[in-house]
C-alpha cells in the first residue's frame, strides 16, 4: 500500500497517486507580481485537490468545475514563458493561461496565475 503523498501544485492538497511522483511541486500559484503564494496566505488553496489521470493534471475545488491541465506539453511559444520568484528563488516557468488564472482567482479571491516549472 502506497501512503506517500505528492503535491503537484505547491500549496494545494496532495494526492496519493504514484503517477504524481514525477510532477511533485511542478506547478505553483504566483501573485500578480510573479511571487509564489502559499496556503498560509490563501487558506482556500488547501481545499484544491489534485490527481493525475490520462495525461492530465486534474484540479478540483468545492463549488467549482473541474479543470484539466495537460501534463507534458512541449512549450515552444516564448510568449508564455515567465520568470517568477518561488520561496526566494528565481524560477523559469510557463504560464498555464487565462482560464487557469481565472479559476485560481475565483478560489483565492486575488489576482494570481498557475505556472509550471521548466525543467
């Protein structure tokens, strides 16, 4: 039995799906200034659940429609690449777009973006 918990989105609830091991902390939520936010700042993030299924990151929150984000997209569009600060470290990321931003803004009540680390 696997009891390990993986957190695909930093600050959100984790999942026990072993497929999530490769995606642990791959995504983060950043504020309008590009600084990572935490569940301490936005407790509602703790109610956001994640899972990995059929090539997608599945994201759910109470009272919200499910959102699916493709896991492994080759990002060759420089317009979606950003540099943000997460835990005091500068990180190169891909912005997951306006739909994901609106979804998380609805959860947090603040302007924010879902970003994925570039490896």
